[in-house]
C-alpha cells in the first residue's frame, strides 16, 4: 500500500524558524490548485496496481485552502488512484484557520485526521516564533475540533529560549487536558538563513541550549508514557491505534507520491523531488511536464536510510533484514560499529533487533550517523 502527499505551498506569514517551501502571496492559489490536480492526473499510473492507504495535505499551511478546494483535490485522488475503503486522510492546519464553521465543514469531508500546529500555549513563545495564531485561538480550536474529530495530533516545540522545565510541563498538561491521542514534538532548531538564525546572530534572541532541549525531551517522554502514549518514533507519541499511518509508512520504507512544488516521492529504489518554485512549477505542469529530478539510491544510500529511520522508531533495525537485503559485509560493519554504543548503554539488541535505549533515544540521529557506511572499500 502506498501514500499520496500533497504540498500546499502557502502561509499567511513566515514563522521565524521555518525553512520549508512556501509563499505568503496567495495570488497564484487558484492556479496552484488546478496544477496540483493536473499533476495528480499526470501521475496516475506511477503506483501500478498498488492501492493508496493514506492521503496527506502538508505544507505550508493546507488549511489556508477552502474546504471546496481541499475536496476538489481529494476527489482527484479518488478519480485517478485506487484508494482503500477507509484511508487515513490528514490535513495539517493552523488554529487561526479552524473556526467552528470550518471544523464542521471539514468533518463532512473524507478528512478524518487533523494535524494542528499549536507549537506552544504561551503567548510570548508564539510571538517569538511569529506564529499567526494566539494562545486563546489554540485552546478554542481544540475545544471544537475534539467534538468533531476523534483522530487529532498537535505539534509542540520544546527547547525555546527562556522556556523553563515547569513551563514546558504546563504545555504538555494543557495538551493532555483536551484528550489529544497523538502528539508530535520537536526541539527548536535554528536553520540557516531563517529569521531566527538572523536574530540569534544579531544577539536579539538567545541560542537554544541543547542541554535544556534534552531535559525537555525526557520530561515529555516520561509524562506521556505515564498517560499511556507509545513513543513510537523519536518525535512522535501516540495512543494505541492512533499512530500516524502516513508517517509510519515513510519510516518503514513504503512507496509514496509527492504532489506539488518541493514535494518528494519514493518508489523503493528512486527518490524524486519537484522544483521548489511556485511559478515554475505551475508553468511546467501547464505545459504537461513534470518539474522534477530523480536520484537512484545506491545500496549504501538505502542501508544508511534504513539505519536512520529504524533507530528513530520502536521497530528498530532488523539484523536479519540487513544481512538479507544488503549482505553479510553490511551486517559485519553494523555489528562492529554498534559495539561502543551498546557498551555505553545507548543501544541494545533484543530478538535480533537493534534499538536505542531510553538513554539513547534523544541521541538517535547522532548515533545513526556514526553507523552510516560511506563505502565498502
């Protein structure tokens, strides 16, 4: 089974930490929606006989579209692909777009999962990040959304400058008070050329502290586990039956098609990505050309990706799969490289699966990079 990702490249305003592809000008919104629909049509044969199990609207800010535009794109997927009976259909949304009326209208579409970009329930955090919503809107939208949607995830950011452990815990407790079954949480990261990067260089904002972020991470893990959440991926926590099917498919190496500017696709061997330019994307699609580049992944590339995704998840890295799919030399290398992390109690092997320990979870990306293979020479 495969997934369809649809990138909506528009936002009301630019968050200071964001380096995703988007535009704050909505002049080309109607043209973009038509181009997205046409790309869906152009790529209808790419999955062969595979069925679509997930449809995911990401961005940007997908909730900036009207419900009618969202429904139009969902209909195009159904017309051009074989979709399972009850797919997971996710819409990323910002609280300021989720009025009571909008939530009710969305609940009458095939959308059955909302991913709401809360980030923080504190006003000064939201201002620091230049979010388009305020703390009151965050709480109000959750009050209504939980009445009409069972499957809701929210995003929270930790490691924000001047955020104490107590304040971070308050954010978690506020989220839990709404009965949310899934939380995605990320450390504030300073990406090059973002507004946040410039503010830090000018001394206007403090540099995020890695030790503080690590403390916040462990507070989050412990508190959510007390509430019955499963920490199934480094940044994702879900109650049983509420894991993201779309994201889990990515981490498990399943195929997906990315529609829209900057969207990525994967067929098991090749990775492709569309041009990250709205005007050129629309022009190419109108001329019946896919504005994409393709890279064929080497065996080493696929091995490294499996190590990275495997160590981030509860599914870990199967030593048997390493040997079968990549060969005994790869298994020998992995066993050798992982020994120091096993001795430091950051990794462990159980039933032939290599995983991070509780202590090693926060460090999983760094550990994975040390297990990467550059070549077999």
